[in-house]
């Protein structure tokens, strides 16, 4: 018969743990079973550590029934051995009535054993069992007989073990003892997870996702990076659900470490599936070493069973095919929970309900660390700052927090301080081992992409990384997807790649381990000292693919050999950068530089220290060139093959005088030349850059004009602010969206600008020679004409129907503002401060009519506007979503009064 563990408890409630004096109370007829079956049964229970009540322990002269009754109520499980003469004893029948009441009231588990008697005879009180019952009932009251009858009927209806189904008592006893142990484990409230921070919230969300009230078979996935706590969460969820009798799961299994259950290289696919099913069936039916001959056995055994199944740490699709191939394998109401680091695996198996385990908050991470390090939620006095740093070094990863916390437990403050330098530079061995297993499971190409990101591109845009690795035969787009699905990477909503700091550290340590004593033979160089040694001694080899050096980590000047790159034929990524423009962080080239590798895709060298690039440099594979704050006077001679070039940044290279011919840079998208103060002109080849999106030449103070007769069809951003000698408005693209030409010598804006359909923002502040208000397209939303020589805002400003913000501050010659400005429904912010030619108006009548007009607008649901006025000025306040802007309209009111338009406008019903 099926186990009674799920059906014999009537309620999810239970007696408090401190009231359980015994594990098991056994009710039996001594003359039938005491000397054979029962003695062996009690012996096995004792061997398994179960405390069983025995009536021979009752002291003589003590009333027996109160002792028996108390023992029943203080036992977690009652086992009723129903034998042929059981009903022939009123003592047994009274025990049974008490047990049934205890089951009903306190949720005690009842496990009946039908020993040499048929359950139907018990249930219907017939046969030899019924005859014994009739004799006992003779002379008894009707009420007493009815209680006994009802108790026998009920116990006969509970599924239990029947001796007729077993070849011998020994096997049946073994099964019953196992059932008792399982039931005690299930019913004992778990405290394993009480101290785990944030666990309750995870379990609650998963219970909601499981929809336990539904009869469907539902599979869900728990997905997240290694060490995030997926297994712990799954264990806690399983513990809660398997202990809840109201969910009535007939079978329960938590199958841990599925991926490690066998040596895959020793088994073919079919044998592996058989092996997994054998382990699965053995665990779910609590039988040792079940053997099966084909893969249909599991489906046949489980199809009518409501099961709770947790498959932990799955890493291959065939594992799911073996263990939970289809929902039709299982009975209604079954719930299957799969934990994995591979999101694609869940998708491939059709699991659409996926719970992503996120990182704990900083506060939660700190608590986790303190629990393991100090056994409490907070750090003791003097340890707080140290604990905060360790928490940060752990990257809020629960695995790392627990391992590092436990390794520091019991240490003094001084010992913590000594341990920190190692934590900053290397991974803990246990963490490295766990991460290493996951890394080794990647394909070779995906491992190399992982190392590229760990050493060079963590935090970069996805699109940029794809451009850098596009021709590398690494199949980078697919590889990135694999790394995201396997939880090695996360891609933010803004497109930035984020790799956890500990994974990044592992990647760097993998590269260091490639050749410990000869860094010039590694694929990637990331340590300041190693890079300095390689560049000074020219020991780099063809193995090196990438170099990334933060020059702020160099303590002394480094004099690079002129032959530093001669043998690095395969170098593709060279990044020598600093966030601080300081001479002490710069590299020196006292003898120049013989060559740069022609395979370079990224050349980023801040503060490049010499006048020109190596004469033999051919940048045909270059995707990005960044030489900010360099000493360059020119890049190269002639026309270079630049078809791969996407971005060029020469910002703050104050000595550069000429930009080379860019006619071959047909894919260039971003060109940054800001603060190139020696640059007087740009080449006409600029007209070939039809994919150029951003052109930033701000503060090029010697630049007086741009080439004419060109229309860059992709240009979106043009910044020439601070080009103080620029006199002619740059008409180089009609597709510009954001344009800044402030602080220039421009005198007028051509009428053609009104036909630019994409223009959103025009900034011309500080153009003191500009006297005429530009004719704007309807698309403009932001206009800054502050500190210009404009004298009048024309009436047709209302044609800029999308205008939100207009700044005319400190326009000293501005005298006239049209009334139509007041009608512009999208206008939120107008700044007329410092316009000294506009005189204030004192008018309480105007104030009142403005107030009434705006009250009407507020009632119609428009933007909330508050009028704040005094006798010195009239202020119009516009409250936006996040700030309050003030619009000074005293000049507008004055102008409207002068032209006698004030009354119609102020009295209108708009």
C-alpha cells in the first residue's frame, strides 16, 4: 500500500515541539504481536534513534489509563497494529478512540499496520475481527459502542501497511521504520533557514509563482549566477512545501547536484539518462539502488502521483529530458523546480516561469557577512569599517560573503587588517574552485570572450564590444548571449555589460596563471608592474592580445623601449589610460617608438608623449583611436585605410595642427576634437563621413570655418561651442538634432535652418554679434540665446510649436516680446532675467486677471501654475514634475499693454 505519511495527519497544525515527549506511541494487542512482530519493530525503532513509549515502563501502583492517555497526546506519531484480536480488547479500543481524537485535534500522525487482518474487515467490523469486536461490545452502552465503531471505521479507511503484501515481517518492519523516520523529519519544524537574510522574501515570491492552488503540472526555474543562493532558496522552499500537509504531495524529492551525479565522459547519452532515472526513482520512493531497463519506467511510476520535485544545479538539457521530460509524466498538481545558471537551458525545455535571483542589497550583504563573521547582524565596535570593506570586496555575493566571513571568524582586528590585502588582490581558494568549475564548462570561444571582458571590456557597451571583436572568429554576439544565459554577465537596460567583480578577478587570475614568471607570454596584461616591465624590457610576444593599464597606478615614470611592441604581432587592444591629467602618471618614450602592431583594433593612449605616430603604422583594423591630451602635432602622412574606424578622439591635443585626410574613414561615427587649440582647419574629406553621428569641436579657438557644400546625412550632434573665431554658421547637415555654437563670432543664422526637420536643441549663448532672432523649425524644444545682441523676439516665434524652454537671459538690448509667446501651450520655462531694457510694470489689475486665467486653466487639468507677485514684479511660476521654474513676465505685460492687446488676451477663456 501507499505510504500513509501524507494521509494520516488531519491538520497542518501540530503540538508544540517541547510537548513531544515521545516519537512513537504503539497501540497493539499483546497476545497477538508482542513476542514476535512488535518486539522486532520496537528494536528497529530504537536502533534508528526513535523514542517509543512502552507500557512496561509504568510504575506499579500507578493508575494505567491516565499514563496511557498522556503518552498518546505527547507522542508525535501513533502506530496502531490492528491484529485479529485487537478489537477483542476494550483497552485497545479506548486507546484507538483517544488516538483518533488526538489526530483530529493536534494533527498527530496515525500510521495503521494491518497485521494478518484485512483492512475491510476492520472498516466494516466483519469476519473473525468482527466477531471479536461483537464480544467486546456485549453489555456495553450504545454510546461507547458507537465511539468504538466509528474509530474502527475511520482507521480502516486510512492507507497503511498490510502484512499480506509482504513476503516476511523483516522487510515490512524496515519499510515502516523508514516511514516513521521520514514522517518525523517532515513534521519537525525546520530551523535550518531561520538565520538566513532575505530568504523569506524569495520563498514568498516563488510560492506565488508556483500557483499551488492550481491542479496543473507546473515547472518553474530558479536562475542566477554561481554563489547567489539558488540551492539555499530551493532547499528552504522544499522544506516549507514538503512539511505543509494541506498541499498533500504524495511524493517529495530534493535531488541535489544533478550535474555532478555521474561522470559524463564514462557514459553515453542513453546510459546517462538511465543512471539519472535510477537515482531519481531510488530517492523519490526511498528505495536503495532501484534498477531500470528502459526510460519509460519513470513515466509509468509517476503518472498518477502528485509530486514535489526539486532538481538542483542542472546544467545540461538531457538531464531534464531524463528526469522531467514532459508534464504528462506526472499527476495533477505536481510542482517541479529547477535551479540552474543557464537560462537558455530553461528556455529550451519550455520552462517559461523563471525566477531570477538578484543580489542582496548592501544592508543585507553586510548582515550576511556579520552572521558568518560574528554570529550576529552587526559588527562589534572597532570592526565596522573592516566589515564594510570585506562586504564590498565580496561584491554582495552570498557565497563570497559566507566564505570570507567564516574565514575571519574569531580573528582580532589586527588579523582582519592583515587579511584584507590578500582579499583585495586574489580570490579565496574555495570561491575560485567553485567559479573554476563553471568556467571550465564553457566552450573555448566563450572562455576567450569571457577573458576579453574580464580584462578589457567590463562596463563597456555591448555594441562597442561587438565592434571590437567582430572579425575575430569568436562569434561574439552568440558568445555574449551564452555568457548572459549562463550568468557570467549581465547586460543593463542602457546596454552596458556588467561582470561581477569576483568573476572579473577570476578572469584576471586565469590570465596571470598562463605564464606566471613571463608576463610577456600571457594573452592579456592587466597589472601595472607586469605591463611596465614588459614595455621597458620589450619582452612582449606574439601571444599578447590585449594590454590595459591604469597609469594612475604607476608610482614612477616609466621609460618605454622604442622596440616595446616589435614582437607583439597579434596585439589587438592597447589601452594606456588615466582619469587624472597629471604628468606623474605619464609614460615616456625617450627614443621614440619604432612601430605599433598593425592588427590593433583599439588604440587608447592618454597623454601620448611624442609628436607623431610611428611612420610604419597602418591602422587598417583600427576601430577606435583615442589619443587625448597628447603631444601629437600630426597623426600620419597621406591617406590611410580606415574602413574599420568608428571613433576618433584627439581631445585636448593642443599641439595638433592638422587632421589627416579621412576620405577612407567611411564608417566613422564619432569625431571628438574638443580643446584642440592649435587646430585651424579641417580637411574637405569630412564630406565623405556620411555615417558620422557626433562631431565635437568645442573650444577649438583657432578654427574659423568648416568646409562648405556638404550635408552629412547621419550627423545628429554638432558641438562648436567656444570656437571664438567661427563667423559663419556651420551648415554641414540638415539632419542635426542637437547643435551648440555658443560663444562664437556668428552674426546671423541662415533661413535654411527653418527647414531642418530634426532639430531639437539650438544653443547660441554668448554670440554677442547675433542681433536677429533665428527663424526656427517647429521641432525645436530647447532654445538658448542668452547673452546675445538680439533686440526683439518676433511674433512668428509661435511657429516653434514644440518649444519647452527658451533662455534669453542677459540680452541687454532686448526690448520687445510678442503677446503670442503667452499662447504657446508647451512652453514651460522662459528666462528673461537680466534683460535691462525691459521695464517692470506695477498693475494689481493685471495680477488679478492673470490669477483668474490660470485658475481656469488649472480647473481644465492643465499643468499646475502658481502666480506669485508683489509690488516690485510680476512672476509667473510653472511647477514641473520635479522642480519649480519662475517665468518673469513683467516685460511681456508691459508690451501687451502698450499695443492694447492685454484685455482681449487676459479676458479670453483659454
